[in-house]
C-alpha cells in the first residue's frame, strides 16, 4: 500500500489549503519567516548543529515556519541527513503530516529511509499536538473519583459536577471574578434555563476536552437540538468563553476543528501557566529549615492550594565564616575626620580573635500547590490514593518534603502545571533525578534532550574539527556538565539517550579522557553492570565509544573524498586474480594494492597523501610548522594524521582493557 499521495492529489490538497488561508478561515502552518533567529535555526539544521538548534528552539524560533527559499527546518534537516536534528524537531512539535504539501515534501526529500521512517512514525497526535498528554490529564479530572481533588460542587437539573476552583479561575473570567469575591464557596447552581448537557459540554471545553460530535438533544431527552445550541450560546456568553460557541460552529470541518482545538489547548496551557506564576510562585514561602514543618497554612485559602511541597537549600560545603585563601586581604582603615584618618586598624592578615559563632540558617522553600496537578506524577498519584498521612484531610495544609533544591522543584512544578520544560543545563541532571524520583517519564526525556543537545554530544561538522593540540574555539559546555556524572545518571535513571550521548561525547574527545583514571573506573563500572559477566561478553559503553570513534574519523574522510579512495582500493584488491606474499594484493594492472586488514597503514597514508597532492587541495593548517599525530610524530598532512590517530586511540583502548584485565 502506497503511504504517499499522488502528485494530482497533492496539487488538489495544496489548492484547497491555499484557498482556506486566503479566506482567513485557516491559519497558515508554515508562514514565511525572515527573522534573524529563524535564519540561525535553519543554518543549524543544514549543518546538523544539535546544540544551536536546541538553543534557538528554546529562544522561541518558529520551527514550522519557512525561509525565503520555501524550506522549513524539518525539510532542511531531513534533506541533509541529520537524524538527531530531525528527531529533536519532531519532539519539539515540528509538523510532518502526510496529507499536507510541506509534509509530503519533507517525506520525499528525506535523505535516507531511516529518516523517512522516523518522519512516518510521528503521526498527528505525536508531532502536531505535543500537548495532548497535558490536555488529557486536565480532562480526566472531570471523571476522577480517586483520589478526590475537587473543591467545588456545581448542581444542574438532575446532574452534579465536581470541579476545581483553580482551573475554573484560570480558564473562565466569570468564575475568576466570582471566586475571587467568595473564595470559600463550595457549591454553585447553574441557571435553570440551561440544559445539563450544555453545562457538561461547556465544562469539558474548559477542561481542555474535545467537543463531542453529538451535542445531545432530540426525542426522549427533554430538549430539542435547537435548545442545546441556544444553551451553548447562552453559557458561552455567561461564562465569558466565546471561543466555545465558535468551536461548535466549526466542528463539521475536520481541519478547522483540529486547528481550533490545537489553539485552544495552547491557550489553556498559557492560562494555567499564568495562574501558576501569579499564585503558586508569587505565594511561595522561604523559611528557616528547622521551622518549615511548623508552618500553618489554612486549607481555605484564596489560591485554593491543598498541599505544601517543601524543598531545602543544599548544605553549604564550606562554612561562610571560613576565610578564603584566594580572596585578597584588604587593610581596614579609619575614615574619621582628623589626624587618625587613613591609619590602619590593626593587622588585616590576622583573623578576628573572637570569630562570630552565628551561622546563616539553612532555608527551605514551601510551594502552595494543587493535588489535581501533582497527579500527573505517578509518585503523587500513589501517595494520595493510599492511606498515608499525606492523603488525609486536615485543617491546615500538610507539608510534604521533596528531595531536591528549590530551583529544581520549581522546574518540576512548571512542567506539571504548564508542560513547560525550559531550564538551564547546569540543573538538567538534577531535574533528571527529580523526575526519576517522582516518576515523571516525560520530564525525564525532556531533561535528557536538554543534556544531550545543549551538552553538545557531537562535534561540529568534520570540516570544522580542529587539529589535535590546537585550541578549541568553544567551551563545549564542559564547564557546565560533568560527563562522568551524565553517563552514571543515564545508567541510574534508565535513559538510553544519555548513555548514547556519553559514548558520543567521549569518542569525539577521547584523546582528552582516555588516560584519566576516572575514565578507567567508568569502563570498569560499565563492565560490572552485566550480571554474571563472562570473558566473551562485550562492554556496552566501550562498544558505543568505538562505534562513534569510527564515525568521527569517517566523517573526516568522507568530506575530503578519501572514503571513495579507500573503497577504490578495496575494489581493486578484490578484482586481483593472483595473490602475492602476505600483506600484498596483485591487481590487474600489475600495481601492488594495499591490504587494509593488516600492516598496511603506511602505504594507505602514502596513497592518501599522493591523492591530496594530485588533486591540488589547498594547504591544510599546521601545528608549529608541521602536522603531528597524538604520539608526537610528524604526519604528511592532516588526513594522514587522522588515520594514525585513529589507530593510536584504538590501541590505547586495547591497552586500557589489558590493564583492567577485561576482555571486550
């Protein structure tokens, strides 16, 4: 079965889409964007710069726009063969629908089947609606009985609804004003003229649910279809959610309905994010840790919080009273009027004879939150569904300690309330562990994306690689992350993406890490992760490092055209009919070929060097007048140096295994 549209079908679809956009009924999914930020994103997608792509997405670049050449970032990344960039764009919400012009174009232009299959695997629910899990949770609160999180009972004729004040306040201006004036309210009645089916549709819309195809009404219901429609019109005006009525009117058009729903879910996310900022963050309390559990917060409060989450500041490793040896000693001088002005007040180098016994008290931050949103975490769902003390109702809000810093907990809460995962690289590993502790799988994956993209797991394209021994132009995020911690975090939290990232990171910088004792310890840990390990078992981390090391040097050869030369050598060798002595292959024209399997590296280097000279390639950068290998030997050129360095690094891996008495 052909999964792609025919050309004539594609042209008809494009014409209909263009007409809807011109009429203003359909929003253009791929608008023209000539901004500098978007151009930087497109350039990063062309080059495969994963780190820059993540930074531009985080800064708000529209990943579904198109440049002046009519290319979207996803098309560029697919066309240029950058699988990791394509995956990042899809995970961030890039569009690739088979029944749209840009989607079909993206599939047709994918460089290889691996990328094409990745694009096909991202259907509408995964690629164009990344907020679907968030919306599904909000909708599920309407029907959830256990644990009980509602705080407002709304009664209609013959039916009752258990609702949440904070969601109603965030989504409906009418409820915001009513509950602000009377926050202690626990019940509310709808106007008698509004059918219960209508209020149910309105509440499902407020809770980010889809409008049903069958609105209700008709024989046996007590209301006609016209009564239902009139009721929806009335309640949308009453609750000040006019978009509800507009959504009902456009529910027959699939594309318009889908677009409106996507816009409404995003609008709801922003509203809940604003509620989170204006209420939860604004009312967080910072207290001394020793007093944190004694805080009394009334259960009937103006922001409708029903639990307090506590995060403690980390214990300082160094006493604040301990003078630093690195800090300059500034002499203390008098500033009084008269002859004593400017005369020192005793030796500045001596510490006080009576140092202060006072220590700054450790602080804790308390966040007033809502259990309904915490239920997105399996950890809290289990806690509040059980008979634990934290699940019981009390006059004052219970304080639940969470083992993380306040910044990390605030990041976790921002994700739970608004699906927001914008956090810096320096706390990404801590966020990963917190998400693993609280069983929030989506946040774990987002933390892994931040680490593996902002952490710059791959080097720049081969043409930009520096010669070993020269200064690298970028800091490479090495001051921000500890790669050993990242790999161990990947193991502990069971995130394969981080294990792959760590192996790639090491492979592209192996000459820096291969001789470190901690690297050897990491290899031993990787070997020890296999239960009942046998001598024939491989070491997973080392296997991955070898793979990416091969990729690293192969990229160098591919860009210079030397891979074609190596393939040519292999073809000539296979075409030879007569075998000479070991290490030589006699080819058809009588020239000695090269057996690349053993003892032939110098000959291969010579052929590479001759090819470079024959092709007249421009001079390559040199170090102190000559290109040197990792062992200090002079190489003919940069590519010959790479060939030797590759073998040197493989040899170092083998010697490391011998020293550790490991077989892999």
